[in-house]
C-alpha cells in the first residue's frame, strides 16, 4: 500500500508498505479523512526524534476494515475516530493515572515514529476497544478529524488550567490548537478571553470561538499588553499554544499571570536546550505560578466525551478546516500548504 | 423606615424600623431592585430558624447611600450588588477556606435572621469593601438581582460537582436555581444535560439554558427515567436543586448516578429529621458516589466574576425574571406570587 | 482441590473444586497465608449478595504456580500478594478513573461471589501483570496478608478524606480497618486523632498506631463526646470504619464534623434500605460536609506503594494479626473466631 | 529601642528605632527567641529587594506587650508565635485564595523590608487575631521558633507536591527547610525519601527525619544518581529546597522526575534573569511534570495546625537548632555563624 512518509529529517514523500495486520485486540482502519498537523512539521523539519523513516500523520477518521479475534465493540464497516495518541492500557503508568505516558514519557505517540501513521491506504490501531470511538453519522468528516487532536489538545490546555467561572484567560497562539483552547476556555466558564495572534483568519476565528480581546505580537511585548489590558492585574490563567521559539510564549505567559495562577502548556518544543522561567515574575520561586504542560488525553472514553460536545452543539469545530482537499493524493498539497502557512490558513484537511 | 418582614412563623407584613447606621467598614444601601427567593418561603412558612421577627429578603442591587470611615472602594452614589450572604472576613473559618461558614455553620447568612434583610428602604452591609461589587451600567437591574443568589447558588451546584468536558449531567429541579445550574453546567463543558421538571415556563427556559433532555416527575420515577435515557449507564453528575420534600431529590440523585460520580446539593431542607441515602445504589457504602452540599460563595471577588460572565455575554440571566413589579409597595404582591407559584412563574422581581 | 466456602446464607463449610486454569494473562496461586475479614461475615451471615455457593476469602499472600502465555512479569515460584479486588483493566470504567468499578459498580470484587476466593489449595488471579505484586522476602507473611485489604481499605478512608497537616481526625470503629485508618491518618499528617471503640486490644493498638484520644460508645453519644473533646469545634475529618448497624456510624460522623469537612466511609453496609444524613447537622443541605465512600483501590502499582510503606518502616501492620493459625485446615477455627470476636481479637490469620 | 538591621546591600549592624505602636487590630510583641534564616542572607548579601535599611529577622516566638483596641483573642503577657509572613486579611487576594500574596505578589512578607522585622526589643504585628497563635507552655522556645518559617516553608514544599502513600520523593537541599520537607514528606505518607546534601550534620538529621537514601553533589550529577537509585524510573515528586545558584536544583528536579509528577519549589532565587527548564526531560513541553513554587502559608489557623503537630508528637523540630545563643546581643554572632555555615551548623537560634 501507499503512504506519505517522513523520509529523513527535512524530507517527505510517498513510499510503499505492506498492508498492516491486526493483533488479537487491534484493528486495521481505512482513512476517510485526515488532518495535517503543525506537530508533523516540527517532527520532520526540526527533527527532535532523530533520523527516522515512517508514514506520517496522526489525525484520522476512518472505517474499520479488519479486527483482531478479541475485539468486541468494533467490526468492519464501522465509522470511527482514533486519537492522535493510542496508549497501551495494561501498564503501571495507566495505574499511576498517566495513560499518555504508558510505556514511558510520550510513548503513547505510536503514530509518530513508533509505527506508521495514518497518511496511508490503511493504518493499524493497537487496542481497538480502548482506542477507537464510534463516529455518529451526523458529524461530518471535516469536524470528525478535529476530534482526534485539535480538540483534545486545545481542550487539554484548558483541563490543565484551573479555570474558575468568570476568570480571565489568555491564550497565546491562535492556530488551530489555540483556537480550541479559546473555545474550551469559554466552555469552561471563563469570562474575559484574550487571544494572542496576528493572522486575520485566526483572529476572526478566535472571536467566533469566544475571544473578547486580541493582542498582536506586532504591537509590542505581549505580556505588557496583556497586563495593561487588565489594568495591571494580569490574567488568572495563561494557556500556551504558540511561541515555541526559544520558549518565548511560555516565558511571556509567566510574566502576564497573577501571583496564584496557572500556566498551561500544550506547545511542542522541538529545539533548544532549556525553556526560560523569568525569575522575577515567577516571584523569586515563591509566586505560586504553577507551570503545567502535557500531551492530550486519549482513549475511547475521552473521544466519546468530545463527540458528545459536538453532537450536543456545545462546540462547532468546522471553522478550523479552512482548506479541504479531496483525494488521498492531495495529502502532499495539503502538507505543503501547512508548511507555508498562507494568511488565510487555519488547518488543511484531506477527504479520501 | 419601612420594611417587609417575617412577623412570626407563617406570617409576613410591613414593619417600621430605624434607618440602619454603618460601622467603620460598613455601608448603608438603598435597594434599586430586589428578588423574592424560594428560600424566603422555607424560612417563613416552614420555620426552620424558629420564631423570629426581621425584615426579609437577601437579593438586592442598590445604591450606596452612606459608608463607614474605613471603607475605601465604595462611596455614596455607587451602583452595587451584594451577595445573599455577607461573611465577616477576619475569622479562622476564612483561614480554613470556608467564608460561607465564617463565625459558624451558615453564619454568613446575615440577612436571614441575624439582622434585617433587604426588603426595606435601606439596608446595612457589613464589610463593604469585601462584600459589595460595583455594578456596571450596562447590566440592567433585572439581571443584576440574579447575581446575588440565583447565579451564585445555581453555579455553586456546578462548582461542587466535578464536571469534565462532555460529561452527562442531570439537574433535579428547574426553578430559578436549577436553571442556573443548567446554564452553569453548559458553561462548565457538560455534554448532555437532563433537566428534571414540569412547569412549561421552566421547561422552556431549561432548554434555552442548555438542557438537551427533560424528564418529568409526572412520567414516573425520575431515577428510572434518567437511567433509561442513558441506556442504563446513569449520569456522571447530578445536581440537586429541588425535590426537598423528604430529601426525595437527593435520594433520586444517588440512584441515577454512576459508580464514581458526584451528587451536588444546593437545595435547602427545611423540614425532617434525616435525609435518606439509598444503601444499595450507594454501593453498600463503597460506590464512590460523593455527596456534597453547600451554600453559595460570596464576597466581592466572586461577585465580580459573575458580573464578568454577564458582561462578556457568557450568560444571560434575564429569562429568570418572568414577573417584574415596579414600586417597593409591590414586594407584597411579588411575595405572594412566589408563594403561589403560578405555572408561568420562574421568579418575581421588584424594581424600586 | 479443597476450599472453604459459603454454602448458602448463614452457612460455611469445605467443598471440592477442580483446580483452576489460567487464561493467557492470568495466574494460578497457591496461598501461603490468608486473613479472615469482617466483610466475609457480612456476606455470609447478612446475605446482601443473595444465595450463592463459592469459596470465600479475598486476603492472600501466596506463591505463583502457573501463569498464562502472555504473562510477562511473574513466573511459577514467585512470592506475591494480590489485592482483595482484582479489576479488569481494559474497560471504559478504568478510562474514567474507576478501576474499582471496572465492569460495573463493585464488579472488581471477583473473589467475593464472581468466582471462587482464596481459602483454597489454589486460586485464580485475572490479569496477573496488573493485579499481582512481588512480595519482598523481608516482609513476613502475617504482615503481607494485611497489604491485600486491611491497609488499602483503612488507608483509602484516609485517601478519600482531605486531611491537611495538623488537622483533627476521628476514626469511628477501631477494628483492623479502622486501626489502619488511624495509622494512615498519622501518616497523612493529622494532628489529633480520636479513635472510637471499646475493646481493650483495639484501644491499645489504636494508641500504638497514633490515636491521641479514645472515645467509647459505652460512655454516651459519641458525636457529643467528640464535640466536647474538641471544645465545641468538631473534627475536620471523620472516617467511618464501623457503626454499620443502621448507618449509625455515618450519622454520628456527620454530626461531629465542622462545617467544611469530609466524612469518609469505608464501612460495608449489608442491611437496611437507607442510611440517614442528619438534616440539621448537615447544614440543611448547605454545610459543606462532603460525604464520600468507596472500596479500596487495587492493582500492582498500589500494592507496590503499600509494600514500600512497610519496607521503609513507615508502617508496621503486624499488631493486627493477634491470632495466627498454622495449617490450611485451621481456616475453620480462624473463621469462627472472627465470627465470635473475643475481646482480645483484632484479626485472625492462617499460615498454610 | 535597639534592633539588628540591614544597613545597605551587604552590610548589617545595630540601629536605634522608636518603639512601635499598635493600630486598633495590631499587637506589639517582645521577642523571647528568634531564628536566623538563610533567606536573610539572600536579602542582605544578594540584594534582590534593592538598597533598604530595616531591622531584619522574621522568625520569632515572643510575649505580647500591647494590643490595639479591637484585638479580641490576645492580651499582654500572652506567649505567642507569629508567622514569617503576616498578611492583611481583608483583600481580594485573600478572597481569591492567596493570602500569601495579599496586596500583591509576596506582599505579605512585611517583616522583610515593608516594615521592621523581629531582631529588636519589640516588633509590630499587623492583625494580631489573624496572625498570632498562642504558644502552649509545653513547647520550648527552640522548637517554637521553627513553627514560624522552617516548618511551614519545608512543609509547604510537601503541600505543593501531590504525594500519595508510598511514593518516592527526592528533597534537594537538606538545610533546615529541606529537613522539614523530609519530615513533612514522611508525615504525608511517602515511602522512599531521597535527600540530596553533603554536610554531615544535615545528613544525620535527614536520616532522623525520614530520609532513606542520601545523594551527594560530590558524587556526580544528582539527577543521574537519583535515576540510577530508582532503577531508571525517577521519582514521583521532587522538592527543591536548595541548589538556588542558577536554578540548578530546579533543573535537576525536572530531570529526575517521572512523566506525570510534581516538582515543588520552596527555594528563594535571589539572582539571575531566568531559571532553566530542561526541554527534553520536560517532555518537549508535554511530559506532565508540573512545576510549582510558592511562599509558605501563614495566619493563626495554619500556625495552630503546626503547633498541634508538635504538641501531639508527630514532629520534633528540635534537631534543627544546633546552635543556641542566649541574650539578644548574640544575634550578631548567630548571624555570622549562619553566614559562614560551619559544617556542624543547621540553624542558629537566639533566646532573649
């Protein structure tokens, strides 16, 4: 079968693979729609995982084509979504409460280097009963794709933050993940939501999803701007979904928050030795500004919860899919679009 | 000055009082609008606090007319709201984290029996800097009144519950408090929200505020109905805002929730010796169904947060004020309306 | 093989069974030591689970004699302990965070009625890699047996409670579970610990494990006594490990706690329709007295944590095993001792 | 009156001041015993607060000599302790839950630069009813002094961390604060506790307080040593109470913890622009290693809790006071001892 792969650091292209086979609790899925993710860009062009050749892509809605002998709740023909991470569920890490790090830190990222990903004719899903979710017919594919990474990652920025009703939240970076953090913050009861970003498509979407104020990098230091906007108070929560370069977003987040606050990171740092905590604004170590950062939760239960948010009209992620291609062969076009990031792009999606 | 008072258990009427005077950190407020509360009915007609004579009412927006010498942030002429409970803030209870019980369990309920309430020409507020909040001009009085009790109480039902994104929540009782629990659950990220109630005005409002399903007492046992609706699963969270009689609502809530869930109570039980926990459905003591119950949080910080929710268009409480009277003298009419509860009533409000 | 079984409600005796066989991820274990549990008495003599015939017993240290083909971390000859509950780990309930209720409320209690228990020549353990833990040689069998139920259950009473450093805790019931709640409360940083009980062996052990005060049912109402002892304040946390009859212990716990507190239940209620919440002391529904109750956590990770507590000398559970028998045939004697509860008994253990 | 003061950055000496006077809710206290703190060294010799002249010292047990007209619970002659930080309690920050930052980040540090500290004949305490605690006679002064800063700060390292029963904890830095973190971790239920330090007096005390292993900076990279000790797993929690230079301790803490863990900082960073988060070991931003840091909690309620820990023999802080001087004039000697840190020093205390 054909797949679109990372060939080496900095290079992508089509390769041939054998069609995968399921183990007793696994499934083989044919993609119906896939999304291209900024994190794919980091992995291929920054190379934090080293030289690897594997089929890329980790965002997919699809159709089950084959299941292992022990799979109970899914069968060929089922329309499904699968999380960008697919943990093994029988580990001590899961018993500790950390399915995301089942098998070791970030080891649940199987589609990204552990095995082939989803930009292929077929892909393999470990532990189907635990990692797949049934996709209701009423949810179109462009939305479904967002359930696999953009929604859980953006919303995890919110889950990590401790947002109380009416609090003021700043979301740094309003690409597709940050936009879902904006939407998630509104759905968590935030009052004022300040989005940090510049590109018009993103700014417009941020307002749609609940941003009450927009701050641009172009207008000066963002921490200063946010502190001014809040009359010197700073924000209760800052969610970092951008500003990866040198950890600048994280550093600004720490600067713009109040004593007694949470900084929640869902950005992926692919380069550099260290990320900087500004000593003074961190209260000389004593300011009670808690810094959290973690990869999205996954598994069927969480997928079902996000499906419910869409199904019950709490969230409409369709604004993210600004560029929709048809035909697997257009993955390449969609990929380069994501790489070049034209001003009107939020996210490119390919319907197979 | 004139005030509308509980005269004894079962009786209300107008009385004369001296105009109150502020201590050094207090304020005197002239009501601009007040709300009649179901809890007033409990207090007067069930008599759980015993025989008392005091001016009733604890929901008011108003104008400051006098402040003590040490008040810093408020001055005569300021438009304000004040919480239904007004704690003292310099106590060990506050240091323990329980301003609601500052001075003893429920002792922050000063307007309800400790001193005169707000259905008067003027009323007294202890610790003005800590218990008042400035009311923005853009918030009309009918909404402002809801900030003092209906929103904080209904939302506290949500705060006590541990609602994760996409969870299924049942709100038992969709009077004004329950409606705000519905709205709060949606704003906290619930997926499906099942409202339990019957009166058409309430049902319509529940749908407006986010209920996806309605269950009626008239159609049979509500726990059974909810369990059927959720295909035998039960709900993740039940918020009890009604069914006070014999603790029936609380009992049903325990029956309809999953193992590993939260039952959150904001109902006020004015009669009876005990409230029943159904043994079997509580897992013989081992089902991890956590039962919480507490009075709303108050103070300026919380008031400001709820004001922000209204100001930033996260919440429109205006649907609650179905019956608006003009003129202080109409408190009496508004009171009896609340007592009789006609089918089209959610809440009666009086604009002075 | 031989096993000691519940024959019907109210009757126990020896029965013959086939030696169990492991599935691919399971293990067969030969007991080295077992403990008799009060909950066995409830199950057999109160009959809350109905008429059943099965080998009783759920507390065992043992030696692995056979493993399934997929078991990785255990092999015949390994010395192990296994939790009183043995969940399946690939379920939505586990993804929700509730392994104790994997497969439904309390469904992880496999040894108690779902399949045969441990009072046998051999017993079966589902998912060995997830439910067994290696038993270090330095931990003697009398202690090891306590790791399976008494420690996790008693300590779960503490885990459910929200004990801050220096808080005052009351433990109602100082049988073996309550004693472990006392020990756990001390290890969680409690200041004053009030134990409620009467039998001298238990009182002495309670003091050894950290109780600073003892209150006896015989000296009057225990809530009153505790409130007097604390100069009218009440306690911050009450852990219910006794007083099951009519829910009296739970009711007293609610009465003796402060506004803003936690009542944590690890008692097993085997009879009655409802458990009573005293309305007035629960603050008319508004007192912020949170009521929790749940079965112990299990699985290898938790077992290893409790093993570490013993290994690093944080906890010495050996005081619980007041009556130690040798030889499997003495299970019967140990059983009836537990039924009769002589004054010097805390717990009976049988070394095979 | 006389006081021992910071004169300018790098210089200390005796100065003359007027005896302070209490406001209506304040108290004047005569020290009975004071402790010299490492943070005094940072403030004077690193100068993070800038050029200031004020009486130093923030650790004192004393006797009330005068109270304001509104003070209710304290009177001249009362033996008391007072926290190192003394918040104002009527602020929005307190309502937000952050008394430590009442009036702004770290603004509760009144003794350190906002007003004169405790190394004087008398000192002033704002809000006596909220910031003092009665000192029981059975607690000797050398212990009492530890209740004001060493215990609350060291234990706050533990409070910030999320230690479950039997977890493995590393405490980086085993000076007096770190030793109290060791003691606090044991009292919180940790299993294995690894202390990082070198000086023999500290190593011995660490073992006394509960350390099971000691790692020395001198034997190589501490993160590597800790990871080796734990067979490659890393620790569940790291508490940073040392290694301030360049944030080295914090950085090592992040390196030595598992995915899904807490790093808790109570170190005071007095120099440098930024503190480094190691990118790779922080999981590229996604490792769920939560970084917390905050100043100790204070106020009467917390002081009383720590007093209870000492009173009920949960904690014996007397090992910290290795060097006890008598006579106020010996503050100078005690100060320089703390500055020079001889190998047998943990903490110097002066009894007046």
